[in-house]
C-alpha cells in the first residue's frame, strides 16, 4: 500500500539531521531537568540553566521536532505521503494548545518568579534570552 519511490537523497539527510538532533535535545533537556529536580532545595525553584535558558520547554521542542523529522522521511520517500503531515501538526497543536498552556498556568501559580522567566525565555523554540527593563 505505502511504497517509497525515491532513493535516499538530500531531504532524507535533512530528516536524519533533524530527527537525530532532536533526540539529543530532548534527552539532554530531560537529563538536565532530572538532575535539577534531584538537587533543588525548594519546590518553588525551576530550572533556568542549560537548554532551559533558551527555551521554557526544550524537551517539548525536541518531541515536536522529532515528529517533523519523521514526516520529512515519509515525504522524501514519496511526495504523495504529504497526508502524513497530520502527525506533526497534531503533536505541535497538542503541545502549543494544551500541554504548554497548562504547564505555564501551573508554574505561574507555584513558582513566584516564573513571570520574569516568561518575559525572557522563548516558550518553545530555543532562542537567545530577551533583555528586560529592570525598571518595571
């Protein structure tokens, strides 16, 4: 029913790089979070170092990007498989529409300085911290 028609090519290399890169990012983010939680002294503390200094949810970014990499593999093998885009769109929508908003709401209620972190750090895609006006 589903047969690839294209040989391994450039898009497969891009998909490989994305997929492997995101496995590394998600694993590293999860390891950093585990290490932080095992050493923190106060449950109100939250991680702001490592990958977590560039994204408030780098582990979610890894998961979402992994699904996009899988889609690229299917599309590279046969462009008629474009319908499989439903997978990465669904997982991206789930994280952006449900998981992240619920996590952010909980963190705002349980972590006193989380609002400052929100002002400085990207929600999902790792990016450089924003400078905030300390006069606020």
